């Protein structure tokens, strides 16, 4: 038998295959559009999730410091007025490191040796972990394990034999729950708990004493007023009492913030007086009862409005003073008339009350606010706006996952399922394509096309669609995701948009689209390549 | 038609070159299709030898196994039993790549329904087999234009099948089948969808190819004008060869083909 020389059955150049593929796509535009749409949707879904997650991560990162600073004043105000519950002490100790100011401060106030302090620190961390474990648990499981105990009471309960037994039995019955430490370690912790509790009490006492010292320096002022002072004496007194309240960084920042809070309160009080309510209502064209604090702050963002407001404050003070003078004159007149003495006395009393009220309003509500310049008012309004945005951002970024690109575990599962659906959809479209083109494929085979060529043709076509669909989907998904995030966070966070990360995510998404399309085309193209050329001979 | 009758009987047969060799041979060819338990026997044992340079017509009613027979000898399908030898090589022993090579270079196909690629121009349709055969694009384009000129479609090389009539499409298909200078042309009802005049043109082309270039032509057809130009006729009926005869052995009259009947 003579062998057939297969010579150089050529691998068709990529360029030619590409041209043939592109022509084929143009010819079947409608169906390829459907496939492109499927890919675009899947990629848009992925991109939407990625962009939202990336944006959240970026915002969380950018605002972490500012949010911490926002809380600082309130933290200090609490620390300088209350020694704290055992749970709070555990929480703050567990967060601190050995070189932190809080650590040294606590050791000094509670008069603990370094070893004792280290032991307390370790126990506090274990206690904090245990508390967090129970906090994360759902209600049913928590009840089964520790009944209604909470906070330090949990340790009390677990310290009793029956409590511990119930805990152990219930835990053994829960297959999906794993306690954070071995039961031996837990027992060790619980036996040391009384000593730990005693030390915590020591800390409390120490802090209470320090607070009493601070109270002396505070005088009669509120804590905020004391913190807001610029002289530095109160700060020194706080340091003398043992608190780690450094003069360089913490004290000035806290003072600024405290002063701001005080000033904000002054302005809010001024808006309680009827005259100012009416002024705002007039300016905003609403009924006085509809005026809110938010409205006032919104007004004060503009300099002209702030100037107007201050003017009206002065006006209101004058109005009330004038009214007082009028009332005084009226009272004088009435005193002179003998006949109506009783009625007049009542009227005089009313006048007196009104005068007092006006004086009160002037003194408590209007004058403090009128000490502020319009520039200060505008500055306060802007700060408040920023802080509200930060608080909102803090709330929104709480549930963030820590995985790749900020995604959590559950989201990964969701994405996997959606990718699977996408692959199946594309596979279906490609199978339809193959079925419709069997004549063409058979003809090609009659002309000498290799099986591999047919496969490459289909996979290549699918890849093209993947690129196009991927691009469309990536752009669409990013826009939607970013749009939603900016709407949720507010446009003040425009600067936080992580452009580089987003571009990287888009490349990944488009790449994924191509891979999906290629994978989905493998089975249909395999079937296509195997079609026997005899199909072409069949006469319709 | 009566003049035709004289011509048919008067044309002498082609000279018989003593050293003709067999280009396609089938031995005991059988094929059955099994569809969900229903077995259809398409070919029940076909033995035939086809010589180089021959023009052979295959005739038979539909369902007689004509198409199946063509599939076998064109290396488009494999038999259930028996063997097909193309150029003395058993087709069943060939790998997929060797079969592709065969279809690309040795055998040309012409179908009743043209089977052109709809989104390619006429020239691209003709040059596609050349590209598969490894011809460089410029050379392929040149040869493609020559072939289109040969079938008379030189000016329409840039048209797509949808812009051409049936006859023109069939001519493009013929040009395509000649792309790699095959030794065998398999034609399945080449004039089936065409009007009389166009069909005549096609037949002339086939005749020229057979006589001048020495291409073996195997035609399945109902068209009696094929009788003018073929060398042998083969009747297939019920999956078996009813009769093979040389044309000059037959008496051909209008309405009937006489001679020895089966």
C-alpha cells in the first residue's frame, strides 16, 4: 500500500483564521449580540461587586484616622469622668499594646507591678476574645451555651460547676461551632478569673481616684469646657493625675474638637428661640414648626447666610430688650392706676414673667451664639457636614470582608455561581451556533479543514465575543457600582475613588470574560469539529 | 431531438489507453444505519472499479443508496463492512489528518446545493481550499482568478453567493473543486437546480475537464444529457449495482435506454 504523503498540512495562519472568524461574526450579528449580552451581564455583575467592594475599602482606609479622631474627644470625656465598667476596662486593655500610653497609665493608676500588669493584659485579651465569641453567636446558640448571662457575668456563670457543665454539654452538641480556645485553657482562665477581677477592681479604684483629682482641677466646669481651655492648666492637672494626655499632639487636638462641640451646641440652642425659628422659616419659606436643626446647619454653610444669621441674632436680642423696656414701662403705668390694682398686679406679674423669659432667652440662647463670627459659623457648619459623612461612612464600611479585593467569603460563592450560569448560557449559545452552521462546517471539512482548525475557529470567535462583552460589562458594572457608592457615601468622597485598583479589577474582569467564553466554547467546538462531512452531501 | 439520437449513437468511445489504472476500488462495500433500533441497509455489497480519466455516471432512484455510495468513495463516511481503496490505499486506515489531506488535494466535491460559504466572496470561496493546502495568499489569488475565468465568472470575483444566481454559484463551486488540481471530481447532481441553458454550460465545462485535463469525473445524476459525455454508466438500485455498462454498448433512444437490460 502506498503511503499518502501528508506533506505539510499547514497550520492556518492566525491572521487568516482571524479574518475568517470576523467575517463569520459579521454575518451572524444578531445571535452573536445575544452571546455578547450574556457575557456582558455576567462581567458587569462581577465588576459591580468588585467596584463597590474596592470603593468601600478605599473609603474605610482613607477615613480610618479621621473617624478615630472624631471619637477621641468623647473617649477622653468618658475617661475623665467615669472609671468604666469591667467590660469597658477589658475592652480598652485588650486593644492596647505594651508600649501604649494606656498600658502604662493603667499600670501606674492601679499600682500594679510589671508582671502583674502583663498578666492582667493577657487575661484581658482572653476575656475580650471570649466576649467577642459570644457576641458573634446567634441568639439561640448563645442561650443554649450561657443562658441569659452577659458581659462579666458570663465568666461568673462559667465559673460555677453547673454553668460550666451546661456550657460543655451544649458545646459538644453543636457540630458547627468551635470555641476559640481549648477547654483546658478556658478552665485555667476561669480559675484565674477572681484574681483578674480583683485586679480590674484595682484599676477601677485607681481610675476613680485619678478622676477625683481631675475633678478638683475642673472646678465647676463641664468636662468639655475644661478640655477646651487653651491655657493648658487643666491638661497639666490631667497629666498629674496619671493620665497619658500628652501636651504636644493629643491635648491641642482634643481642645479644638471640644471647643467646636461647645460652639455647635451654642448655635443649636439659638435655633430653639422662637424669633430665630421664625427667621429661618421665613428664609427657607416653610412653616416655623417645620424648621429643623439640619436646616439651620444647611443655611450656615454659606458665608452670606451666616452673616445674615448673626445679624438676625443681634436683631432678636434688640427686639427682646426693647420688648422688656416696653413691659417695664407698662408695668410702671399700671402701678399708678388705683382702681384696677388687682388686675394690674396680675398683668404686672405676667409682664415680669415675660421679661424674665426674654432675659433668659437673651442670656442663654442668643448671646452665646452671637459671640461667634460668621466665619466661625461657616467653619462649624462645614465640619459638621464632614463629620456626618464620616459617621455614615463608618456605618457603611462596617460589614466589609477582608478577602481579595475586599470581598468576603459569601460573596465569593455568589460570584462562582453566577460565573457558572454565564458559562452555561454561553455554551448554549455556542451550541446553537454550531447546529446552525453544520453545513458550513461540513463543507469546510470537505475542502480539507482539519478538526483542530474548526475548533480554533469556534473558540476564537467565542474569545472575541468575550473581549467585547467583557469590555462592555466591565465599564457598565464599574459605573453602576461607583454610582451607587457615591450616592451612598456622598460626593465628598470623590477623592477616595481608587482608580488604579479599579483599572486592575477591570482587567481581571475582562480577562475573566474571555476565559469564560473560551471555556464555554470548548465543548460545542469539540462537537462541531467531530461532525462528519457527509452532512454536506445531504440534499435538502 | 432526433438529430441528437443520431449523434449519441455516432460518437465514438474515447480511446482506451492500455495502461489505465484503477483510481477507486470498492470491495464488498456495505453500509447500514442504525437509528433507535430500526436498521436501514443502504448498501448491500458493492464491488466496482473506477479507472483514471474516466467519466462515469451513477444513476438510480432516490433511496437507492446513491448518496451513500458517494460518501464512501469520497472518504466522507466509513463503511460498515467492506473496503474502499483510493489510489490503492485503504481509506479506513487513514488518520483524520490524512483524510483531510485527501479531501483537500486529491478529491474535489461538487454538490447539488452548491454549499458555498455565504459570507465569503467568490474568490475567497475558491481560494479557501488552496489556503488549506498551504498555498501562499498571492499565488492562491492568482490561481483563483484563473479558475474563475475558466468558468466564466472573472468579473464577479468580489460578489458573495447571495448576489449570484444558481448557475453562477454552481460555477463557483466547480472552480472551487478544481482549486488544488484534484485527480477525482465527485459531483452530486451538478445540474439538478439549474435551468437547461446553464446546465448545458456546466456539462460542457465538465466535459472539457475530463477530456483535456484528464480528471476522473464521477457524477450522480438524473440528467440524461450526461449520457452524451460519459464513458460508463452505473445503475444502483436497492443498495446494489444493478448494471454497469460502457456507453457504446447501449442503444439510446428517446424515452428509453435499450440494450441489454438487467
